[in-house]
C-alpha cells in the first residue's frame, strides 16, 4: 500500500524536474532573478473563493474575480503591472428572512511581481481602485430592496506557480473583491 502512495509523488517529482529543465519562458532580469512576469508580459488570472463583505452583506459567501495585467515597468528586482479586474461577491442569510446581497466590482489594479529565483514562481502585492455596484434585498414583514454605487479600494497579496510556460495555478488573499481565492493563471506573452 505504501508503494502505491509513493508512485504519484515520484511521478510529480519527475514531472517538476522535467518542467524546470524544459526551458520555461522566463528570463533573468538585469538583477539576475528568474521570474515569469517581465516587462511586456500579459497575465490573466481567474479565481473563485470567499467573497469580500461589502456594505450590509451579513456574512460572506461565494466570490469570483478575473484580472488581466501587463508588465509595464522594471522596478528594482521586480516588475510593476497594471490592468483591469472584474468580479463579484454574493451572500445570503443573516438577521432578516430571505436576505440576499450581491456586489459587482469593476476596477483597475497595479502590482509589484517578484520571482525569488525559483523557476515558475511569481509572488506579488498590489492595490486596486474602481466602482462597486451593491444590491441587497430581504423580507421583514414586507419586501425591502436597495441598490447602491460606491467607490471601491482594495489590497491583495498573491502567488502563482507556472507548471508550463503559459499555464499555472494562482492564489490571492486580501480585501479585493474576494478575501481568499484560488484559480488558474495564463501567460499570453
């Protein structure tokens, strides 16, 4: 039984060795670091997770986010990216009967990416700003419904690991449409 459990680990190890020696589309920066994100790169990530609590959401539920970033400037050993993001956060339950809340956010984001000399690894931190569209409804002896538009500001930390030159897995934490999300990342350039 122990031998059967070892087989996937051995295959994964050989697969990672193969990926690390197969010529990742990464380059060494002027400072010598290996990073998947360079000036001129285009990165798209898609994730799902725990939605951020907006306004009167009475708890968080499901959230999703899609973001695109372009490598714009070299900043020390890392790269600054800019791009748009869009997503939503949805919740239900709470003090009132049939409470439902949803928030859709459209924003711009900027981040600083750094690879830590690990082939395939990209870590980053950033901020976002945009507009949120919040809607909630509930029943308390009668039906209530409310819509609101508000300025949106967020912050996030994330990491991506590319298992091939164009595809990887991604995770983000912070207060940026989602509080925590996991997903996939694509490098288009």
